[in-house]
């Protein structure tokens, strides 16, 4: 397939989803329905059926996971790059009814129509949550037409939002009424995974460029997938009803989310770019001198000697002692990652070594940055991935870097979007695998780092992602976005939707990558509001072009709210690290659309500038210049307490909330137990410091504190500790449960301060007085 065929989808797609199309094709539908679907075989994990279009296979991979496949006759299955799970042995039944076959596990029910072979995921009431429809419109691959090579249509319940599909810059949260293009590019990340408050998830297992149209009720409540290449239909259904059950099932299939080191949750300082060892060390030293908390300084690109992009060596004239530089940082409890690309200059030793094993794409691309030409390595080749990592490890790894920034991971191919379609990769045609490149690229570095540096948990930063990438310890950032209010506003739904693809690790350049000066009062306001938003993001990283945007670079007159935001982030560390355990061990996320946590509230389904951090903190960033207040919708189904004032409000209402420059509106759901740490200078200072347990009365609640050594793989061997917290609102008690587990260096006792939040009590950033508890690992019941 030529690259241009990847681009044919867009123009025809809007017309293709018009409701009138169904009437034109009605005779085809009747013909397709005339032939019965018959059961061919039942096996331990599912069944196969003969349909008018071919053999349909439905396979349970878990009690909440069903795979549905129908390959084009004579076609070979595309490599399952995202999958790491296998079909599990689950108890399931098969009943033959008059009009359908009914397959069921304890957690999901699926029907197969006896006439058409259409598959439907059923809800508890027996009605379809997601159902194949418009079978006349199916295409199962082969030569593409203007609408692609593979086409499939589903119907969904009326009035239910659709989230996920990666990270995009259109400012959309609920995709109903829109077309979403899944094609990797700078600022745009395509991941073919979606979820709905109706209680289901879907993974379209096709890595080619794909467009997804989500109809409005007027157009039929359909979701239409159209992929540029493929050899059949292959998708997975996940049953809830809770979003964590859906995402947990997806991760059971594609890999558990990584547990990242504790330092990853602190402040990262970055710039395009630190030009020397002295400059980088000077930034770290200035943070420490001023007492501003910091955990990482990032070395962006072009640290290498001229003409040696891909050598993974630091220019000795500017970085004379990389190991000494990193040793100095580590003594100050500061970490560092470094930028590496999948591109290598022509003629380098590394380039020649990869070429010798067939590990490079054949075409040479002119560099769109400094002068020169480059080659891109084939991340679909296991041999190339292993060699690529060895080349990194032998120089940058041995110097002591703590992680890697994988820039241009789409692959960018020198800026020539679509060129991958022309490539024959080690795993198959580039047109079939285009969007999966970042998964394989991050796998190369993650797997190599895990093998070579077991004392460090692999940590990556990458500009793109695909299904399954949550297992690679890789933060995806929103790309090279501009420092403008309209762009800032769009980052909120972009990050929330990305999180609903099952990948919890997302961030944006605080303040925007392009533009902005700390000396500009207008930019100071934007940067402050962006920094406050990022406090409630998974990653907390300042980055950008031009002047340095270090917190201390802003004038003193603008600095106070910045310092408060950083301080709040560090106070939240016990909550964030515990949430990271929920993410790694279960199906939790950091960012949620309000509609997924409150699915019964129609008004909560499309809150584009509000979201939940964890399941109990409703965050409403200030996204308008000059604003000192904003309206906030409080989802129905909970009472809400203002984080800054302690004022209580009923759900299901819109209120006006004060938002002076030093405050981002945050409402806390009743029943929340919020652990806040003591002020610290770096994340690993926090484990044995006193923790304030803020208790928000009005409902029962639970939370699990988590701790371990903070880095390394001991947690996988059971070297970790958890403490269950339980709020009994009627009894007015907080139970601090018996500690489960232990790890080397664990403090024998902990100091807790239990604070019952009320108006002007236990609010805001300041530490609050409360009931002091010395905890020695035994169960304690505290009367509130």
C-alpha cells in the first residue's frame, strides 16, 4: 500500500456516516441476513460460528474480556504486538435460543445473532451495550478503497458518552458527533481503545491508520471504525460496569501499568535545552539553594558532538564528565533523564552496526533540524531493539542516567508523515503496523533498562503511544504545544481521554513548549494556571523553548503562587504514590472524566474543563485570562467539600467558586480520606515523615496507603507495605488498619494526624491541627 492510500479516509468519511446511507443499502442487508449462522465448534475458551461472511471466532480471555475475530479468507493474522495475556480458563456457558446464541461468564454476557452472526455485549438488563450493526458495510481487508480496507460498525446506547482513542488537540472530551483520526504525529496520539459510561470498553486491534466516527443520536448512535489496512476484523470487548473493572480487564490483556519510582512524582525541571554540564548542575544547585523542592533535571537533545546524532555520547567540550555530573545530582537526591531518538546520523558506528543486522529502514531522510541525513531503526525487529538499547546502555546508561526521553517516537522519519506505509518492517508491512511503532520503541528501552539496571525502575518519556504501552513505564507528553490559553484549555480533555485508553501516564509541557517569557506578566498568569493544573497531573514537568522557566526565573512578584503550587504537589505525594500502587496493582487511573465515575448523571458526561484526580478530587482548572472565579459543576451522586474553604455543597448543581491567582478550584467528594505529607525537598524524604489524614465526612470511605523502598524491583518480591484506612461516617470513626507487609528500611512507627475537615478547618495548603496518632503497625480506631 502506498502512503497516499493512508490519507484517503478523511474526505469520504463524513459522507459515509450519513443516516441516508442505510436506506440505500437496505437490499444488501436483507441479502446478508438470509443465511443462518451456525455453530461450528465449542472449545474451552469460546466458540466458532459459520456466518455469511466467513468464520467468526469469539474467545474469552478472562471473565470480563472477549475477543471477536473474523479474518478475510486466506489471510494471515497480523502480529499481536499489544497482547501479553493469554486466554484464561474461565467458567462460561453457551445457550442456544430461538434467535441467538448466548455466551456468558459470571461478569459478562454476549449474544451472537442466529441469522446475521452479529455480536452484542449485553448489560445486566439484557439490552445491548455495544452491538455489531449495518453488516452490509463491513469490509475485511484487501485492496483499500476511499473508505479504507477494513470497516466495521457498532451501535451504542443513546445518551452515553464515548471517551479514549488517544490524545488529540481538538478540545473534545465526549466524541459523539465527531470523527477522530488515529495517526501518530507530534501532538496527536492514536490509541484504538475507548470506554463509555454505559459500562464497557473496546480495543480495536488494528495498528494501521484508522478513523473512528461516533454518531449522534440523530445519526443512529453508531461507532464506525475504518482502517487503512488489515486482514480482517479483530477487536476485544471489556465488561464493567465500573471503569476500573473495564481498564483492569484491558490491562490484564495488554500488560499491567508499571510502578514508577517515587521520585517520578516530584517536580521535573526541563528546557530546550541545557547547553552544558555547568548549566544543568547550576539549575539543580539553585533549586536546592533556594529551598524549592525538586526531583529531576532533564537533558534535552543536541548534547552530542556535531554530526553525531545517534552516537549517544555527550560532547566532551560541553559535558566533560557525564558520570561526575550525575553523581553530583544523585548526592543532592536529584535524578536525570536524557533525550535519545530512533534516528541516527549516516556514517556513525552505531548506524553501521544496526545496518549490518538489517536493523535500519532503507531510506535516508534529510534532517529537518540541523543539516545532515539520518536513518531510522526498525523497532519491530527484536535484534534491532536489543542492539539499539546496548548502544544506549554502553554510554548513557553506564554514566548513570535514571531514565530516557524518547523523542520523535512516532516514528517521525525526519518529519515525513506517512512514510512508514512504504516500509517493510521486520514484523510486516508498515501500512499494517504504522501506529504501533512507539510501543515497540519504548519496549526496546524499557526491557533493556529492566535487564541491565535492576536497581532502577524503568522510566521513560515519549511523544507517542499505542495500546499496551502502559507496561513500559513511559509517560506520554502532549507534544510540542504552544503556550497559549486556547492550547492550555485543550490539554485537559486531551489528557483525560488519553487516560481512558488504559494508559495512566500522561503530561504536558507546563507553560507550553513554544513561546513565553517569565518577564511577561501575561505569560506569568498562564504559566501559573498551567502549573496549578499540572499539580493534579500524573507528571509534574516544566519545559519549553527560549528563556529558562525555572520557578526561580520568574520575578519575585509572580513567584508566590508558583511556590505554593510546588508545595501542594509535594504535600500530595503520599496520596499520589498510593494511587500509583492502585494503578499498578488494579485498574485505577490518575485522571478520570466525571462521567465515568458518575455514570448516572447526564450533565457530567461532557465536562471538558473539569476532571477527577483519583476518584475523589474534582479539579476545575482556571482556563481564562484574568479570571478570579469560575463556575464548577458538581456531579450528582456525592456531596462536595471545597478543598480551600471546607464549604459543603450538594451534587447535581453548578456553583461559582473563588479562584484567586494562588488557587485552583478543587472539590473533594464526601467520604474521601486524603493523605497529605509533610513539607519536603525531594520525594524520597517523605516515607517516614508525619502524614496528615484529612477526612471528609458525609459518606463512608476507604483508602489504602502504600509504601516501599521507592525504587528497584523489591516490590515485585513482596517488599512493600499497605495500610487500609476506613471511614465509618455513621459511627464517626476512622480505622487505621493493621499494616500488611514490610520492606527493607521501613520505619517501625509512623505519625498520623487525623483532621476532620469543616469550614475553615483542615483546608488549603497549610498543615492543620488534629488528633495525633503514633502508629506501630497495629490497628487503631480514631473517633472523629
